[in-house]
C-alpha cells in the first residue's frame, strides 16, 4: 500500500478550472489500478512526505490519513505533493470532472516525465522544474502577527530565541499533519513562516 496521507485543501494554487471547462475523462483504468501506477512512479522517484490535498473535510479522513470508504470530496481537484530526487514537487490537477480522473492524470504525467529521463533527453531532470514547490515567504507575515500566531497555539509569548524555539516546538506538536487530532497542513506551514518572521524581524536566532 502506498504511504501517503490526505489533507483538506487550504488554498488552490492559481486560478481553478471553471466547471464548464472541466472534461470527462477517457481513462479506462480502475481506481485501484491508478493507485498501483501512482505507487510505482513515486517509488521510482524515491518520493517521501507524500501528501494529497483534496476537497475532503477533516472528519472525512481517517486517522491513518486515508479518506473514509464512502467519503466523497466536494470538488474533483487535487494536489499531489512530495519530496523526491528532484526536490519538493507539487502537481495540482482539476482538469477533469472527477477526483479519480484527476489522480489518474497526475499518475500518467509522472510516468511521462520519468520517461524523459529514461531516453536521456535531459541531464539534470529539467522537466520537473515547472512543478517545483515554492518555499514559504516569511516576509509576508509581520512580526506582531507571527508572535500572536505562535502564542495562540503554544500558550507562550516568545521574548527571545529560547522562548521562540519552545513556542515553536509546542505549537508544532499540535499542528503537525501527522497529529490525527489537531494536525493541519496549512496551519503548520504558517507556523514555520511565523518562526522565520520572528527570526528575521527580531533577530531571535539560536
């Protein structure tokens, strides 16, 4: 079984495809076959930290990170993110009308991109550059907002590098996506931004 976890989509990257532009898929593979292909391709890419963002609510996702068997997402779009040989990559797809077809499209795209390596057309995996996951931008968060965010989830008001590290560790335990009770992928990213914003604005670097 492929080792990945599902999380609710916090924000779609860029502009979503309008419903009237979404296509009916012409794929003739079952959902199980799609997962088999996805697992094979991710294994070839040495993928880790595999996350599927989808339009499920948190109570539709089991403690092991997979959706409940009868859960249906409110929209067909999904984002597959992982870290592999070419770095952190992110593949959003809402081209098709169903979740299964969008997942199949991403699996086939991974297969096609890997084929470029197989035929020796590129030397440094240049074909993956367009899907590089953008790093967070801590400068977009003000120091005062960062302090309030850290205090909210850690119940500690950072005053220096040591208390910043302590607040971050406490908040990270709550917000880490692997925490089945209070984990939140989007908030965890914001937490990392908050720490970096404090380090940059106040010079609290341990």
